[in-house]
C-alpha cells in the first residue's frame, strides 16, 4: 500500500493525462447537443491543458530524484522514462493542433479521437517505463488497440477502414507472436521480472532456443517501430489513416517501441560490463539479430521510398528508413547507443512532424496527397516551400540543420563501438535517401503548375505551428550542449548506471 | 500426471495452426479466429509453466490479462470489420486492396 502511494507521487504526468481523459469523456457526453464548433473547441482546450500539464510536470521530473521502481517493480522511473515522457507529450500536442487544421477531420466529432490521444499518450509512457514482461505486453497492447481505432476514425471512408483492418490484423499477429515468445521466455526463466530474467539467463547458455524466442519477441517490437520485415502494414496504414494520426504513428509509438527495445535487450538480456558497456547473457547473439534488422530496414525503406508518388507513402518508407538508422544505434551495446537513440528521437520528432504539417496544410488547398500536386508551390507560397525545404534537409541530415546532429550521434556511437562496416552501410543509405527528399523539393520549386494557382493563405495557428517546428530544426546546432545534457539522463537506466 | 511436454506440444501445434490460418484464409473473420488460436497457444504455455515451475504464479495472472486484452482486441477488430463491410459489402481481404504500391 505504501509502495503504491509512494509510487503515485512519481507518476504525476500520467495522472494528469488520466484526469484530462476522464474530463474529456464526460464533457464529450455533455456537449453532444451543442453545435460542433463550440464542442470541439471546448474538448481540444481541455486536452491541450492536460497535455501541457503533463509536459510541464514531466519536464520538471526529468533528472529530479533517484531512479526507482514503481508499483511493485512493474514500472521504472529512471532517466530513460524521464527523457521519453516529454517526447511523447510534445508529439501529442503537435498532433492535437494538426487535427484541428486537417481537412479530413473537418466536420467530424473529435471527442473520441481526443480521448484516444490522451489514452495513447499515457500508455506510451507506460511502455517506456515497463520492466516486467506483463507490463510490456499490456502497455504495448493498450497503445495498439487505441491506435487501431484512431486509424479507422473516418468510419465512412473506405481507405481509412481498410487501413485500420490491415493494421489490426498485422498488429494482432505480431503481438501474438511476441506473446508466444514471452511465454517461452517465462518458461525458461520462471520469472516475469526483467531483472529476474537477466539473472536466470546469466546462469546458463540457452543458445539457439533463446534466439528463436528473441526472434518472436522482435516481431512484436519490430511491428511497433516499423522495422523490416515487420513493416508491411506501415505504408498502407500511413496512406489510409487521417494525416494527423499518420503523423502521430510515425513518431509516438515508434519512440515507445525503441524505449521497450532498449529496456528489453539492454536490461533483460545483458549485464553491465563496466565503463558503460553491456555484455549479452544467455548465449544468444542478439547483437547480430539487431544488426541484420537494421541493415534490412534501412535499405528496404530507402529503396522503396524512391519509387513512391504519394507523399504519405513516401514519408512512411522514410520513417521505416529512420527506424533502421536508430536500430544501428541499438547495436552498439553501450550507454552511448541509448543516448544516440534518445537524441535522434528528440530531433526526429520535430523534423518528421514538420514534414507532416506541411503535407496537411498543402492538402487543405490542393485536396491531394500526390507529389505532383505540389507543382508550382514556390510561386504560390514561398513560406511553405522554405519550411518544407528545412524539414526535408533536416531529414536528409544536411549540416546546418538539426537532422545532421541526430545522424552524428548515431554514427559516432556506431564507429566508437568498432562497427565500421555498419556505419558505411548507414552512410550509403543516407545518400540514397537524399534522392527522394530532393524529388519533393524539385517538384515544389522547379515544376510549373498547369491549372490556376491561387496563393495560399495561413491562419495564425498554422504559422505558429510552423515556427514551433522550424526553430528546433534550424537552431539545432546551437542547442547541442543542452540536448547533450538532457539525453545524458537517458543513460541512467535503473541499475545499469 | 500429464507431463509438461504434452502441454508444450499442444501449444506449439495451436500456434502453428494459427499462423497457417492467418496466411491462408482470405475471410477477415476467419483470420481473426486464427489470431485467437495464437493468443490461446501462448496462454496454455503460460499456465502450464506456472503449474510446473515451483513458486511461479505470475504466469496465471499473465494468462488472465491476455484473455482480457484478446477480448478487447476482438471487439475492436469486429467493429472495424463491420464498418468495412458497410463500405465494401464484403469482408474478403483480397478485395480490401485499394491501398497498394
């Protein structure tokens, strides 16, 4: 009992989200009869307050107090959770603002969408904190089930429904495989606690059997981060879902998936080997498994992105490629890799959500997601073109922008770990990626539009959102020091030091 | 007493059947039924290990949670299938292929 009460005080951001969730559900019911506009404004207001509250409290909690386990060793409140919490809150805030401006969600009641958004945000935090096999499965499924509904939110739209069905079928199969793997792991170790798993694995060599179990579990985690070969849902779901939901899926669950990946492999399957390095236990070479995943994911994502004509599909493959880059950092087997992933995600949040913001704003005027429809944008709106240019150069990893910093962290970690060949594969992939990002820009700047070309108008919200997302991308290098200090916390995993 | 291996054979068979069903069935509802097989194969594992390993009750709790989650997931999946049926007039997965490329 006292443990639960004590844990609650370290649980403030999640509690705020839950409170906001309760208020949103009740307010949604009470305002059913009110006109759509006033009800939507009220509900988004409540959600925004809840998310901002969670952001502020999670920022204050960052680095304050010793790392400790919560709720009878179900969750860990340590540096990794501390760094990931603000990432989730920021993602949800941007997605909330995007869903107010999206043409697809106009005239749709947003009450349930906002309730789901709050649920998923809290569940993402549980994912990032879980140190128990039950908790890993439970939080992962909470995120999944809520996002299935978000993808199918436009219930009269065929593509949205189709995307949702594909998502839930792929999701259920991969989490089912993961669950089977977890049950076998439980049989091998007789415990559900990650530290217990590590202790039991350290006592013997399990070899190929353990590797088989790990492949099954990697299916569930790979599904969440959209790593090849568990990525088949990704392009279809990203295309069919309402664009704000697509933007959310490309950042939120992916980040949480990496948090679980770090916890599961770095805590449950490895022990500290001194100097921040870790050594795998149990006689299964999971470093090789992750390296294979990283190489396949990067290469497939980048090559497939070259062939796309729909911008949402292109960004889907680009997000797969980014997952591959982050997987490279996960192969490092030291705290440096953890920091690289945290820093990459913090920057990826701004560049990827930025690109989706431009896509949503462009869709308001063109009504299309085809890249060809962006022709002549340079004349219609230089502002939007420049913003898109910044986001795309950042995604490419071109030096003055923040994306370069993200890549720098990953490649430095990989090279320091002596995995030179992996870094070479990564650099080649980054070169391929430049082609398809530049393709979008080429259409925007050089191609002439054939039809009438009205200039684009923006509301103040649009401009605010663009500024919010552009500034971190442009000034990324100035904030290098503070980013370094913040992501430093991500290394203080409970017990891993 | 039935030895542990027998439970594991059954669960492995169920898991394989489930995966086979997911890969071969074209009707969305059939695929969902195959997915239930996968979940329940894991449940058998969890409960069997929990019964045979001294002092490990966690597996039974885990299995209960899995049943709850599987029910939620089935509810959501069937709602989505219904919604898709209203738009598409059937639930054949081969025809739900407008998103491709």
